[in-house]
C-alpha cells in the first residue's frame, strides 16, 4: 500500500518530488496501488519505486527516471512515457501499454516485460 507522505509529496509535482528524493536518499519508495491518475510527473525520479498496481492513467511520465521501478499490474492507459528511462524496470503484467508507447521510452529493451510487449526485441530474463 502506498506511503501517504510520499504520495502527498509526489502530488506536488516533479520538482518537489525530486527535491524530496535528494534529501531522502535511503527512503524506500512505496507508491503501490497509488492513485496517480493524470499527474504531471515529467522528469520525476521514480527509480526503484514500487508502483505495482498504481493508477497511472493519463499521467505524464515524459523523461521520468523509472530505472529499476516495479510497475507490475500498473494501469498505463493513455500514460505518456516519451523519453522515460525504463532500464531494468519491471513491466510484467502492466495494463494498457502498447508497443508504440513503450518504444517512445529509453532503454525499454532492458525492461522486464511480457511476451506481448516484446516489440521485436529480446526480453531479458530475471
């Protein structure tokens, strides 16, 4: 279950979130199941975050750092991930993610994903 304090900071936008993240270097980021629908999270540092089952419908994650993030079961309907860094992110079981959307991100080939999101590239084994 999402950490309420972290959710409150994230809802203030990427600038506030990144400043908080810089101060909380040891924090475990738990946004699992969080209601993040429609948020403007451009450039947010969500590396290593637990975003399992999060509602990211319509969220703008352009340029966000999602390296090593856990997104299993997250709803990405109409989410924008252009230029987001997906290096080693876990996308298995994400909902409403399509190849054109995925291919707009950086390092998508190294993300763990289901066969329907192979998008012409090998899927790394975990």
